[in-house]
C-alpha cells in the first residue's frame, strides 16, 4: 500500500472547477505517474462525500478516455483501474488513518505559515536569529512547533509515494 496527498491552500485558490475536483485531478495525475513508475495498476478509494462523488466518478471516466485536462499537457490515465470507490471512513480503518494524516498535515501547513510570520517579527529585533534555533527556543509556541516538526518527521520516514502542493 502507498499513500499520497495533494494539498491546496483554499485561501489562494480562485480557479474553476471546484477545489475538490482540482485536488482530485492533481491526485489522479500523481497516482498515475507513480503507478507507471512501478508498472502496476491501482485502485482509488476515497472518503464518502455525497456532494462530489458522482462528479469525481465522471471526471475519472473522462480522464480515462481523454486524459487529464488540468496542466499544460494531457496525461493519459491507463494504470488506475475501475472507478473511484467511496467508503464511509467510520467503516474503514485505512480511510480513518488517512483522515488523521490529513489533519496532521493541515495543522502543519497552518503552523508553518504562523511560525514563519512570528519568526519574521522576532528576527526584526535579533537579525542574527536562526529559524531552527528559534523553533527550539521558549519564544516559539510549542503546539505549532509540534505540528510543524511532525510533517518533516513524516516526510523523513518516507511513507509517501507522492505529494503535490498547489498553488
């Protein structure tokens, strides 16, 4: 089993289609790329979301016929089999684990932005200050530091097959 994620900062996203569809497209492209590298086929399983399920199923079907249409070039989808399978996360431990990972990642991105802002303010009074030293200092909020470091520990352990941050 492999895990991958796509992260889109909602505050910076002003495009169409809906943000869920854009994230799904980017996820499909990255999953297809990785499946081709491994020369295997894969199946997409997602947390139930009745508002978007049919749209994403239709999008995947279109991508299989025509390729993706988000980036500068179409990517043919050949390694993802069947359709997107939606399950209730409370019935599936793997989807629950993905929810936990998404929570940690989301908190880490928020913490990164907030810590960067706080560090810039602190650096004005101490220009020689170094970010990593400052993180371990008493001044940095420990909860934010925890989530900030958690993502880097996860990435260092290499549990991800792929990741994509957009924009």
